[in-house]
C-alpha cells in the first residue's frame, strides 16, 4: 500500500511522502526482479480513505466526520474513499484480469490528483 502522497506533497508530511516514494520505486524494482518467476508486484496509491486514523490522531468523532466531509468536497467524485474502494483495487490486481499487470502504481483517488484546488 502506497499513497498519492508519493506524487503530491503534503504540508508537514515530508517523511510520509518520502517513504511512499521509496515504496513506489521498491515496487517497480521488485516487479522487474520477480517477473521471470511469474510473480507480479504492484502498489496501490489511494487518496484519502475514511478510516479511524483521525480518531487515532486525537480528533473527536464529530471532528473526524466533519474533516472527512470537508475533504470529500474537494474530490471530483464528491467524497473521500471508503475501505471497500481500496479492497476492490486489491481484488482487481490479485485477479486473473490483471495477469499482465506488474510494476505499476494503481491510483485509486477519486480524481483528486487531477483536481485544481
């Protein structure tokens, strides 16, 4: 699991962004190395996903709901992602339909990378 933070900077998030960039390159290198053995390696780069992360960071339930709603308003699809959105990307990449896919960054971000903010 990577993040769109490997493509777009986050304020006060340089360590997180750097780690995701490293993970993306690791994915590409490992995919090249393991492809001859029939092993595919891909990264999923989601946008904001509604999880309990904000609660873990000390937000109240109400603050968390408000923050995700605020962020969702900036997404072209009108919402932040849900865990099922990431699960569906995982299912696709693990399926036979993706048998010719390796070494990629699968962006699942509701269009936010392309949005003009």
